[in-house]
C-alpha cells in the first residue's frame, strides 16, 4: 500500500491549523500560556510515524508516552506526553473524495478534537485507556466540545465540517 505524505505547502497549513486550534481550545478552557505548557504534546506527520502509529481508521491517532522522572525535586514520578499522529494519506484522500472539504478547516477540526482529548486526559476528566461504550461516550463528548469551541469561528468550509460531524454529537437519552 502506498502512503502519500503532506507536501511542503501542506505542512504550512498544518502549522497554521495547529496555532488556530491551540488558540481556540485555550480560550475555551481559559488557559494561560503556562497552563498550556503543562499539557505536553507534539505533532507527527506520516514521514515521522512508526508502524504502530499508522491507522486506516482515523485522520489522527493520539499516542500516549510516559517516562519516569528520577529527579528528587519532582512532585510526580511519571510524566505523560502525547503525540498527535496525523494520517496524511487519509486526510489527503478525504480531500480528493470530497471537493467541498478544505485542508485548513479539516485540520483545525482534527487538532481541536485531539487537543480536547489531551486536556481531558491531563485534567483527569477521562482515562486514556478506555474501550467499548466508554470510548464511544468519550468520542461524543469530545465531538460536542469541539463543536462548541469552533462553532463561532469564521473559516471558509468549517461549517461544512462541523455539520458533517453532527451525528457524532448526538447522545442517547434514557429516562426512568
């Protein structure tokens, strides 16, 4: 199978989208610059991914790494770090399939979505290791939060992407 990585111009768009997503997510959570620094993450694109970081099922994979800190001044013994692993080929294929999509708005949505996950994991609102119904519920919460963060952002084609994920925000209601 052939994988197509982002080109040089696409990487500029990746950088711009990340800056917008960080800004909007930070505003939503009312983070200062110092608070953002406590949420440790980086972005990888296809050329930097290891085989275990490649998935055919998503536009991005969130990978969590931990390391033990032997520094006696540290309050915690373990530090978590996240990698947003962009699946360049899946994103570019979606753009080829759907001409209404735009790379910038799609990446803004992807980054905002992953940043919301990171915030929730770092703030202990959700465990990273979940599966089944718990994972489905987490995805609905994150899609809903992503929508709330981005709904007033004026970027061409972003409203199309927000509407495309509408079904992911619908929660089942049970009354007793």
